[in-house]
């Protein structure tokens, strides 16, 4: 009897459902698809409010509609999250990638300071996303056949302090090359959350309320609780916060507490250093013990009439080392 496959395996193209000669390539593609689908459903305490919010299909649809108010035909079923996985302590950035129909949208949060390095961050993020896109579609960039690419759009949500200058777009040429034409260009639209009521405005308001409560109560549980309470009271992300109150509060307690982040990172580095030092110390101690034992044997062998050369051969040590021991 042949193997039976679930509907999910058949839909994703399980490698065993194809001809044996194609299984190697199909298996790699299947693994990538499975990993991406697992990531979109995985909920960790370390996920930020930004990613928790916009990786929900209903809210990513609201985000798309805020960016493209002219398109009311898009549905949440047409949206696919393609956010790349980040590790908290090594790369704590709020980045979001999603596909809406034929469009690929990459959205980053600026944190609290204005930084044009966002452009480089988006560029690196884009390259990795496109690489995965090409691999998933089993396209060959070395083939004479032109590959297909999605229409790409890049956005930055600025959540820092008010700025006198509010550029609608920032670009590589303007930010890094004083406006000179360059072979590589990247243009990013900056979102300030100025359209009251839409999802971008609500998220920016959420961050402002959060900062004001931390200023008032410090980095405490009380500040987190007050942030959630005030947001719900002011109709800011109300449904989202009501439905995921504990999850969101856990994220805020960890991710908005920079002292925690730095202390945890330092502790991790310190622990790694101590462990490395312990292992190195043990290794050095064992080496010293071995050499001391060999030295004592060498002295006894010399007393029995063995030459330095003979002792060196028996103990597998350098002749100079044996001579030094015997002359002590």
C-alpha cells in the first residue's frame, strides 16, 4: 500500500508526494514553507506588541487599507505574513513583512530615535526576503528565463519625539549620497500616524501612552497596567488589547524595559565568559597536572640511569623540556 498524506501535506507539496528524482529539491522547499507557516502561528512571550498586532491577519489588512485606501477589494485571506525570524538578544528590531496579493510590503518601526540607518536595515531585510521568495517559488536566477518578483513597498513608522522636519520619504541617495544619483536606490515612505482613527494612528498613540506611563511610574508593572487601561479607555487598539491583555502585558514588561534587555544581555555574556573561563581553567589545570606528573617520572627515570633522549621518547615530550626538568 502507498503512503497516506494529510490534506496539509498535499497542499504544501510534501516531498514524498512527488517523483523520487525531484524529492531533494521539493524537500528543501517544503521545509521552508513549513517553517514560515510555523513562525506565523508561533506566539512567544518575547514577541513585541508591534509584531503581535500586525501579524494578525485582521490588523495587517487594516494596515494595508491605511496604506492603500483606494483598494477595498483586498481580503485578509489574500495576506500572507513573511516576517523573518529575529532572536531577542541578538537582533531586537521590530520588522514586519507581508504580501498582499502581488505586493510585498516591508514595514519597520523606528523606535524612539530618528535613524537613516533604517534604509540599510530595510535593504538587508529585503535581500533576505527576496532570497526566500525565489527559493520558495523554485526559481533560478542563473536561468535565461526571467524570474518573477512582487511589487515592493517600504515603510517606516516613526514613533519618536515630534520633529520639525517630517519628510514623506527618505532614500539612499538623499540620506547617504547627498542626493547624487546612485546605481542602487531605495525609497521608504515615513508614517507618522497622522490620520486619526486608522491602525497606524492607533499604534503611534499606543507608544505615546506607553512612554508617558513609564515616565510617570518608571519601568514597573503599574506603568504597563495603566498603559493598557488608558488605551482601552481612549479607544486605542481596544479590541486587540482586550483580547490579548496578558500576552500584550507580558511583551511590554520585557520588551519595553531596556534595563531588563541590557542586563539580560550582559548576564548572558558574563555567564558565557565565566563558563568559558571555567573550561579554559580546567583545561589548563589538567595540562599542568599532566606536566607535573611527567616531570616526576622523568626525574625518577634519570635516577635509574635513563638518558634524557630515552626519557623524552618514552614520555613523548620535547628533549628541551626533559633537560630543563633534569637541571632544576
